[in-house]
C-alpha cells in the first residue's frame, strides 16, 4: 500500500499495525515513495565471555619491542641512563 504523507499522519497507528501484520506500507510525497514502514526485528542476545579460553594473550603484551620502536621512531629509544 502506498500512502501520501498527509494521510499517513492521520492514520499512523493503523499503518503501523498493518506493517506489523506483514503488509507492505510505503509513505510517499507527491506520489514518489520516500520510506517504508517495517516491523522492528529484535537483535539476538549477546553472550559475555564468548571467546573465554579460545584466545591466548602473551605474558609480555605490555613490553616494548625494539624492532617496532625502531620502525616507529626511526632509531632506538635511549635508555634512561643515556639521557642527560
């Protein structure tokens, strides 16, 4: 069913009910379709901890890597003792 905006304003609850029962409802302006009223689909429930035990985090994950530092900074980072 294609309906103009002015008619949709007056009959919105009826149109929503029709869409929820499977009928195609399109709102048009100057006979050009603009939007379609469709029922909302519920999203599936998210499961926390879905990957628990399936991944491994290395113990040294927060340690700096000299190779990456050289690629990022272009040189080695000086030790604290070398800074004057």
